[in-house]
């Protein structure tokens, strides 16, 4: 009953409290259709406000002076009318701070003219945003205004009165505690705003940080005193425009309902993907209708440790109770709010909605993180390149760094320069969301309309300041650079690129795709990528999303400073299995009796890990079958990536179950910078660092548990452009797989004779099966990665146990010239084999491997994950370097291994060698 009453409580208005959504992120704006859908939801959930402020929308920021065209005016007028019909206050915002001259009469006239035009569209509420700009005035402004704050106050008050004193919001340049100089209480800028700005104008504030883990009553009281008014919170808790790997599906949390009487309002600035924001907005609505903090009522101290225990796990590592049974309807508890949201969200996935364009990340591009090494002494030169050639001893032990937080800070400083300054995005397009109901297009270089008598001022370069929305301000020069695709793009992370020629902001697709008003619409054909008939098969329960699926989805992509319960379980189970894997190593009879219980426990928890992996697979496949294609496209790349990582972990666990590694394995695989390292989890969850310091979320935390150093490149993939439900599974090689592996080898080499496969793969399968992996789809094996731990030992075994057998099987006789060239080459190789190995290889890259995947495998992450699994197995056995030798004429294999991070190693003095050795460290 409590949940029912809590839902009813949503419809209870809460006085004069502003509550709603600000579309204020960087990257691709929402569409007109999405905004109208949002207004309906805000009305249904008892919210009242929407702030139009998309950073990269054409005439909001970069070209703020330009008036709207007739077509744009129609769309904006329709939006304002749609909001009014739903009882939603539509705040129209402009961001003129990049290049405005505050003392210029022409500039102020342009600003007034622009807002007057919007007021004629029916808009009755406005905002000026001065965030993410350099806090410096021009020389002309210095002659007129006493300070930067005085300049902004003068312009804002003038506009406010000129428009007839409507509802008005101001976002200051110092919009959070870390930007207040020198601090909140003594900031001259904030105190000037508080004392000089018209009292009817509300001021926005993000809290102590750009993205604040907690908003405390004390901090709100402090800023209220300085501003002489309660703030409107611009809440970035669910913003994800700073990280293409993260989306936030967890509940509104870290803000007690006790704050409500002390605030003017809350506007959430959520995920870039509109469809991903159901939970964020729904739970904020629930929070705004409560007046008692359910978490505080549990008598827990408001400390990091208490929050960790409540939101993730108990002391024994078991996931704690979701929601206390004693909560009354007017109490807010994040997990109950999440449960309520999931109940309502499930129906959204069944709505029939089309998807426009290909799957493309809406966030701006940012520089990749620098990989964190497992063992600092192994690779002290952390590089963004694919690999390093550092010489490593197989007996090197991890360095016991007593100051993990200092080391973390050093790593983070290398990534961002400062925790307050996120990595800058690449230059992106300026987009227009006001020319179509269903799509966003990139704008031409020249502005469409220029106000009469108001020349367009030069647009300055992007400031190097800390941005509210967690990305350095994208450059807004009229010249927008577009990356020219190269062959290597097939292995690069998918990004939102734009084609200036086509006018579409989506990634280019095949020219045969149909277009609608210049923007391509994806049609999912009946092919391997997706079976469109499956989308209509709603009667099959195995293809229907459930509340349990959505609960898992939310836990995997929870909040900036915490992972959901099931995400924590994945971390815990894998780490325990990896750390205790020595119990499955075969022992003597006496030892085996004593350790049987330990081994049984390990295998039971491995089975649990497998069950969790299967649950993620089910979620992934059911998502692809949903009728709401727009929502599928918003979430697919995140779930696809997570499924691949969890599957990789599970594949490694299956390999560990065979016990084919030394008892000293943890010496080589225990990372110093993972979720379980001293201080890591506490720092992540404390909120002391902005979340862009910890890039990648749960996906990255799971990846860091894979024992592969310098493997950053192996976790960068291009996601599919169209959803596919196809799943590839990597697992250890079994004796019964030999024929299938031979078949794959023959298909790739185009050979019907077994001689080539005997030469290439037979030795690995016979003499080193414990380090062989296969990848299979639902029908058959489609690829393999085979390795030998030590090339010197392996060659000696080949010479004794394998080559003689093959020489007898394939004699070097007169008939050899009648055979295909590749068969001839294989037989001649066998009869001339000498087990010699260059000393350089034995020292630095002692392991050897071979990888191949059928061309029918369209998922470009498969070979990378396959190689990662084999490298992790080699690392568990004390190897830190691997190589392979290919014919110098085999350009295709050279390119293939190059994309897997292998580099050429010169082992011969010949100017034209017949073979090339490629290697990588890990």
C-alpha cells in the first residue's frame, strides 16, 4: 500500500516550488517530438517547468544574436504552446557570454530583439546563462563596469525590466562551490549578484561541485545567505555529456526532501539520450512530493561508509535490503522510488516509435583516458599508444604502494590536468533541433538570419574553463572540422560525427538508405544484423522485457558516484573468483581431500557468475526486440558494451575453472588500481572528485579487473550502427572442438587440405590446448585464438612430438608440385623446420599466439575480446609479452593484428625478409 500511496502523492502540488527539467547538456539536442513527449510526462508526474538551453543548439549559444527563421519560429511556437497546454512553464534561455560586449548598446539591442521575438511566440519565462565562459571583461567593458558581476547584473536587470519582469532565471559564471573565488561566503562575484540583481530573478546553483554527490542543508543555507534568495538547483546528477561510456539510470539521490522548503526549485539536467531519462525525472518528481527523508529516518549517519553500506552491500558483501518495510508514503527512499519508476518505465519499451539515423553517441568526443597499469613497475610509461616494449621479468611482483590515493591523483592529473577541468571534447557541429519534429540537423556555416543593424561579432575560441555540463565548451567557430574516415575507423569507438554535405548530424550510412528531408532513416533489414520479424513477435515471453530486466539495467548504469547492487555483485564475484582461483588447481590426493570444500565453493560461485552473465545476455537480447526503436537506439550501445565485458569476465572464469596456471597466479594478476584497491572505492564514492576523473563507470571498473596491462586499446570498439541480437561467446578450447577449429582455419586460408591447418593450428591444439580459446555463435565456432606460453619450449616440443608426425603424413616427394601453393608452402615448412628462436623474443615476448575470425562475424569487438581473454590467460601464467610471425606478403593479417595492438618487431637484418614478427606487451 505504501507504494500506491507514494505514487498518488505525485499529484499533490507543492506550493511555489519550481520542479522540472533543463535541457542544458553539450552534444546532440533533443527533438521537437521528444520535448513534447517530455511535457506530457512532466504534467502526468506533477512537475511544472522546462528550461530550453541545449548548449549545441544552433541559436542558443554559438549564434545567439540570430533571429529565428519562419520554419524555426513555427517549431518553437509549437513547443511553447505544447508546454502551455500541459501546464508547463517554458523557460527560454540564451547563452550570450562567450562573446558579448556588455557595454555595447548594439549587443544589448540584439539580445532584447532576440528575446522579444521569442516572447511573440508566446513565451512568458526567460533565462540568461553565463556559465562556462572566461570571467574576464573586454577593455571596453572595463571602462564602464566595476566588475564582471556588475556587467552581468546590469544586462540581466535591463533585459528583465524590458520584457516586463517575467519569470526569470540567471545562471552565474560561479555556479558551484568549487568555482566560487575564493569561496562561497567571500566571493565578491556572488555577493554582488545577491545584492544588485533584481530580487524577483531566481539564481541557479549546482551545489558544491559541478556534479554534486550530496546537497546538504548547510551548503544551501550558505549560498542562500550570499545570494539573498534561495537558489534554483541546476542538478547535474544524471548528466552524462562528459563520458561516452556512462549513462545514468539510477534514482534521484543524495538530496534530502528536507531541502525543499529551503530551495526555490530543482531542475535536473539529465542524460543526453532522451529515452534514458525516465527514471531520473520520475524519481525527482517523487522526491519533490515527499517531506520526510526515508534514509535519514533509518538513523544512519550521513557518511560515505553509511551510504556505501545502504546503497550497495553489507559488511559480509551481501546486497542489503532494498527498501525498509516501515516507510510511510511521504518518506522518500531512492530504492523505493526506483522500483516505482521501473514499474512505469516498462510500458515505454512497448510503444511503437521509429528510430532516425544510425546509433551514434550524442555526447561530444573527449580525449581517451590514459590506461592504468596493473603493476606500476611493469610499465611506468603509460601511453595512449597500443602497447609498450618494456622488458619485464616474469617473476616481477606488484609494488605495494602505500599511498594509493596519491598515485590515483597522479594518474588522474595526467588524464585531466585537474579534477575540476574535464578533458576537452573535439570540435563538433552546431546543430539545429527546430527544423523538424523527429530529427536534429547540423547547420550550415553561415547563420541563416542576421538581425538588421546588428553585425555578427567574431566568435572567440572555446575557453579553457571548467564547464557546468562536464565538458569544456565546444568550439563554436563557423568552421567545423569533420574527421575524414580512414581504414582504422573500423576499430575506433563510435562517435557522433556529422556530414556537412548531407546536412545530417548522424554518421554516414550506405547511400541506398532512404532519406526523409535530407536525414537518413534506418531500415532494419532481414539479415544477420537484425530480423525485423522478431520485433513483432511480442507473444514470445522470452523476448519480452521484464521488471527484473530493467532492475538489472538500472543497477549496471546507476549513478555517477555509486554502482547498483547487481553491479557490485558482478565486481565482487569476479574478484573473489580470480583471487581464490588457486583452490581449483589439481593437487595430490591428501591435499585434494582437504581442499574439496574450497573447490566446491569456488565452482558454486563460478556458476553464480555464469547465471549473472546469462541475465545480462537476456537483457541485451530482449532490449533489441522492443518496439520502441528510439529507446533501443538510446540504450543499445551501452548495454552492448556491458554485455561484452561481462561475457569476457565469464569466459576468463571458465578458463580459470580448469586450473591451468601456477599457484603464484595472483602475483601477476592482482591489480593495484581496481575497485578493490586500497582507497579506490572510497574515493570514487566520496564525491570529493568530479566523476569525469573516474571515466567509464561500471564497465571500466569491470574491465580493470581483467589482468591485461597496456590493454586500453583492446577495450575501444565501434558499436554496431543497427541493433543486433546476435551474441558471440568466448570459451576455452575443448578436445571435441578440433574439427571445428580446423574447418575455420581452412575456410580462412581457402584450403581443402588439412596440411595448412596442421601446420598453423595443429601444434597449438595438441601441445598447448590449455591456452587456446574459441568463439562461437548460436550455431558453431566462428573463430579462435591459440597460444603457447614459451616459444622456445614450444618449438622444442614441436620438433620432438609434432613435426615428425606431420613429415610422415605429408612426405616431400615429386607430387608436391601438383598441390596448391599454400599446401606446398606448408609441407616445405614442415620438412625444413628448425626450433631456433631469436633471443630478443625469448626475453621480451616469449609467448606465441595465432588469432583468426571468420569474415561472417560483423561484430568488430569479437577479435579484441578474444585476444584479451588469451592475453589474460598468458598473464596468469607469468607472461607479459606475446608475438606471432606472418608472411611479409600477408597484408591482410598485418592489418588485422595491427588493429589488435601488435607492432612490428625487427628480428632480422634482411632488407626484404620473408616474414614479419609482430608483438605486444600486456
